């Protein structure tokens, strides 16, 4: 059997209301707020929508975004990120942090960008700073991903546990903790967490794939096949579908 797990869910944080961690589609534009208590979540396969030109105030020669709030600066950075302009996004965030050194959101967004770029030490530094300023489950999930990349599974688990203490309905935390257990060879614990993720977000594909792997490892072959078929039905990226279809055929042959 192929030892295939879906990637952990990376989340981006920005001011405004909360949305489902792994949900697909365009994130809603958050209301202008300097330091909201509950940033929304943008799934790993999503990009921020274009910023309204009217939101960008006149630039100065010394500081390009001096007229913007911390939240608006984060939105500009995510606009650049959505275009793949990571250097510009990081430059905007550096300027923003210099102007708003107490902005947990700016550190959180920059940490998420570093995480996406694979610069894990920088990601941990920024996400830790964000958490010092304001504890947030989304940021804890992202720091867990960075810790996991360094092989620091215990630290990753602590962050995911804390994220679920703060928000028992945090889909990305359930999914990522279940995946961590799955990779650690603990399919019983993985199955419990992935059941919860699928219950909270039945329209999201990811948990079904990993839950299928957990069930297969536990000898629940018919249930595993049904979960894999559900994943194929829901998944959008064609490469995910093809990988799952190959695995499904392998499992059906092994079952028979």
C-alpha cells in the first residue's frame, strides 16, 4: 500500500470574521479593523482576492504604505502573495511591522508566508512573536507545521492541542493533528481526529483521504474504500484525483 498523506493545511490570517479552515473558494474581504480578536482562515489552496484600488492611499517616497493600517498592509501583502510576488509581499510586511511593531496580524501573515516558502526558522520566529502579542489558534496551527518540518513533533502536537483548547471547532487543527498521528503510526488516534474534521466540514476533501488511510491501516477496508471514493468526488486538483484513483485501484485489488 502506498504511504500517502495529504499535506498539512497551511492557514493565512488577517483581520475579520472566521471562515472554515479548509474551505474552498474565494475568501470574503474582511472589514477594516486594526487588531481583531479572531482572524479568518484561508485554506492552503486559496489566494487572497485582489485589493480594491480605493483601499490604497497615496504613497510617500520614504514609506510606500505609511497611510495604511496594519490590516490594510496585510491585505496588500496577501495581494502580492496571490500573484506569486513573494519578495514584494515580504517587503510590504517588513515596512508594516516597522510602522506597527505591536501588530500580531502582521507577524502572523509574514510567518505564514515564510512557512509557504519553506523558511521554517523564520516562520517560527514570526509566529512565536505573533503569539506573544495575541494567542490565536490559526497561528498555533501554522507554528505546528513549522515545528513538524523540523521534526519537532512534540512541539507541533502541543501547539495543535492548544489550538483545539482555544477553538474546539478548528477544522485545520483537527485535520493536522490527525495527520500527525497518522504519520506517527497511531491510526486509532488519527481516525478519531479525522472523524471530527469530516464531521465539522463534510464538504472538504482532505480529511476523507487521510481517514481512508487510517481505516485501511486498521483493517476497515470497505470503509476506507468508501472514504477514498468520497475524496475523489470532492477533490478539485486533478493530481489529487489521479493519485487517489491509483490508490483506489490498488486497494480494490488487495481487497479481492
